[in-house]
C-alpha cells in the first residue's frame, strides 16, 4: 500500500472536494486524537477541504457527507497500529480487523463500504496511534503533518 506521503497528494490532485471526517470519543483523550487533528485542520481553512466531526456515531453523518458531495472522504481516527505514539498510517480496509476500533457504533470498514457505494466517493482511513497524555499538542502536530501530506502547508 502506498505511504501517506504518496497517496494523499495524488488524492488531492484528483479531487473536487476532500472531506475529512474525525471520529472518536471526545471524552477519552486516547480516542479523541482523530477529532482533535481534524479540528485543527479545519482551523487552517484549506482550499477544497471541508471537515466534519462525527464523534462515536459517524453513521449519523452520512446525510451531511452526501450533501457536501466530496470526491474523497478521509476518515481520521485513533487506532492501535503498533507504532510509536502520534504515528499516522493509512489503513487498508481489508486489514481493519487487525486494528482496535472499539468506541464506534459501527465498524470503519462498514462505513467505508456504505459511503463508497451510496455516495460514490473514494474513501481512505487514516489511523493515528494515540499519544500519551491528553494529546492536545500532538493533535496540532498531526494536523500539520496531514495537511502537508495532502499537499497544503496552510491557507492559500
């Protein structure tokens, strides 16, 4: 599978709109890193990028996703990926069972399949190894790394 730095810029080039969907439990610092990273990216006001914070029930946001009609959806979530804290990795849909997604009401692979089939956009899952502590500092750094990987270093 291509690396984050290889896959995301290509996605950006082929996109009309990229939607970043932050999922996780905001009351749990270890699980909120995806939401916090997406919040930080939202503050950057990047062109052709929208953000949506879905919490622990991303299936409740499929109507909003449909309305935004993105060409690409990037789901950002905390995941046990056996890497150092703060590591970011694209997770192949077929390998999701090997990762720990425990706070959601549906599986990430089911959500990915549903969105791909019903909305027709390309979907990628990005897992972030939860940082130690509350993760606030790491969320900002992760957001910068994701924005840079997508092909943006800040607002145009």
